């Protein structure tokens, strides 16, 4: 069974979106994302500050915003979001969360490829 992020959990543990076993292969048991205005963003910034910025939440916030801006301009992310929009505007007219999960399922190979490229690049730098 797929595990979904539990909005009530602490950021001390790992965030569990989808188990490795499910790998988004079945739309039948598609999990849902957290509802509403989750404080997860502020928890992520807090953890990032603690881990990467000597507790400086302002630097962590700035880094997050710069990363977000870069992410929005990323060609591969834009491809994924185009897929999301197609699902939202298609004959089934999905909501954003459902369309996002379906788009990630469709584009999972691209996502995994991009992460593998980063891992390969890190190994080359060593």
C-alpha cells in the first residue's frame, strides 16, 4: 500500500510521499497530497536553516526562494507542469493535485533521469 505524507508528523523523521514499491505505477490507489495551507514549507525552511545555514532562517528562506525561482525556469520542470495542465484541461478535468500525481507518474522516468545526472555529476566532482 502506498504511504502518503502525514501532515501531522514532525519534520524530524523522513517525509514519506510514496513508497518505493508503488513507484506511482497504478492510478487506482493514487494517494492524495496534504490539503490546504500546510505549514510544511516553514518546517522545511527551519530544517534547512538548522542543517545548512547554522540556524539562520533568513538565509534558508532566501535560498529556498532562489531555488524556487530557478525551479520555475527549469525546462524539465516546465515539461512536467505542461503535462499537469493537459490533465487539468482534458476531458476528465482533474484538480491540480490529482493532475500533478498523474503527471509525475507519466514523467517519472524524466525525474529519475535528472536526479541520476546530479548524482553522476557529484561523483565526478569527487
